């Protein structure tokens, strides 16, 4: 798991060529980009632009993805994301390969990641995460999730 400002993306781009491609695309993101999927390199690297109001944490679930790394970048608003190694969690919904997602019950221990405009997280397949949660109060968020083939 990585948690940083987008201005520091070059520190992580050397880890993986597809990750670098995702970060490079994010660095040029036009804030007026409409919601929806944007192919960067087909199914290997693509972005999902989202707009929503944050949710109470008890309405969200921890999730993981086997086939993709998530780069989650906030370009407007703020939210709380939670992180916990998947080995510490109990599966509540088995892995669905068509959606590339499994869901988990909450844990008594987890890491809180307050994310504000300009910040990103990277979640690898072993990183359970619960995004889109209220930080201080319900907030309108514009976010991009770049999916990078693992």
C-alpha cells in the first residue's frame, strides 16, 4: 500500500511500467473529465472517473482485487479510506472474477487514511481497502481509480 501526494508520483513509477503509465496519465488529468471509463492501455491500464458523496463507514465494505492494482486519486473533495492486510480479514463475499473483487467483514484493527484533494493511494492485491467513507462530514468527491493489470 502506498499513500502520498500526486506530486510525488515519480517516486513510485519505477516499480512497474503499467503503474508508471497510470501515474503519467493522472499527472495530466483535466479536472473537467467526465465520469466513466477511460482506456489508457486497453484492459491493462484504464481509469474510472467517479463523482459521489461520501458514505458512513458502516455502509461500505473492505474489498480486494486479484487482477488489478488500484491507484485511487482524489482530485476534488475529501474522504476516508481504510486499509488492512487481507490476511487479517474474513471473507463475506467470495472473489468474483468477472468483477475482480472480493468483500470482507470489518476488522477491529485497521489503518485510517484521510485523503484530500491531491492525494492518492495504491492498493495491491493483498491490500484490503474500504474507500469512499466520510472523513469529517459528508463530502462531494471527484475521484479517479486507475486500474493497473497486476
